[in-house]
C-alpha cells in the first residue's frame, strides 16, 4: 500500500473519530437540557448545581424562585418526611408550637411607634455576599412596610435565627424563643427566596392554599403525586380583602408535585396564565403585609 493511500486512510479515520465525538457531545448536551426541562416541568427538581449557578447565586440573580426552593428541599422530602408541609413550611412540634386565637399563627408585636420589630441573627456559614443578599431582601420590607428586621439584642429571647441548614424553609408566624429560618447557602440565598421565607415567618401561607382559591384556580388532583395531596389543601385564611395574586412570590408553579400526567394547578379564567414565577414580592404581597400588620405607610 502506497504512502498516499495510508495518509488518506489515516485522515479519514481521524475525521470519522472527530465526527463521532462531536455527535456524542451533542447527544450529551441535548440529554442534559432535556433532563433539566423535565425537572422544571414535572417537579423532579434535579437541576444543575454547576459553578455557573453558584456564580449567579453570589450576585443574587435567580431563576424561578419556587422551583429553586423545591430543588433545595428535595433531600428533606426523602429523609425528613413529615417535617415540611406545602414544600417549605416547617411543622411546629413540642412546647414551642404556639398558636394564637382561633388557631391562627401568632404575629409579631407592633411598638407604640407603629413599627413591627422582628429581631434576627444570621448564623455562621454565609459568605459576605450572601449575607448582603439576605440583608437587602430585609431592606425591601423596611422601604414598603412597617416591618423592621433588626439585629437581635443580647437580652432578646425571641428572634429569627437564619441558618444554612438543609433546604429553604420557615415556620409560619411568630413561635417564640429562637425560631429557625433555613436558607441553605448553596441553594437558597436569592432575593426572592429570602423574601418568601420571611413572609412565612411573618404569618403567611402559600397563595394557592387561601380560602377563596377555588374561584381562581383548579387543583388537578388526578395529576398530584401520591402522598403529596396535603400540599394543596385549602386553609381558613384571612385574605385581607386583597385580590388573588397569580404572580405572588408565595404562589406555586403550575407543575409542582406533578405525577407527570399534567399540571397540578390551572388558572380558571386564563389556563395559559403564568403562575408563581416572580423574582420578588409583588405589590399585592406588600399590600397583604401592610394590611395584616395594620401598617400606616405613605401612599
């Protein structure tokens, strides 16, 4: 065989190998993208946690808030069954499971000045950038409501302890003593997620569980995963004479806890309407805080 023929065969083999490698890389890329799409669509929550996501997290930039919460909490569902309800609401247990009159969550007290002081402490485990994101989210309440998150003083026994535990979660309302709000440093420190968990701590449940929700959305029970029906039970809520907020930072996405048969939540008037994809509190979220705590804020 001549040298020319050998060279040609070598070239063809190299080209064939390169094309095969490129095809394999493309298949991997498509597979990863497909997996991500399925996760977002059906609630399997196996999202990418690459360095890119970590860099976005440091800046406070975020995708879908509620999907991120479910992603961060997926291990809790497996190992701590019964600890959370509605995805990220901690179930009160023991002597600190305090409720106020009519079985409602307790509210934080308003001072004579008209401000509601909520002491907090940020535990170790957060970078300076992430501590900044947490404080910035708190500041939005200061700007638009009478809520004031303030560093805990040594004599104060009731306060929010913000910790980097497993997942993103909070108790609802004031419980008394040291009250944990979990914001895992690797998956929960985004502006909207911090607001979401702080709203729980102030006394709010998810929007899709409010007492009048059946007038606005349809819960597709046949599409809900077995064992997760409790995440869609209505509550006897005081809706504070506010409109139902499809875009609330407290609203589930349409495919949350789906068994892959279709959406679990469908808007009644406009089935294609976007649900719960806000990156921060809406004006209605803010209005609810001001009405619940009877804030006297400038119009």
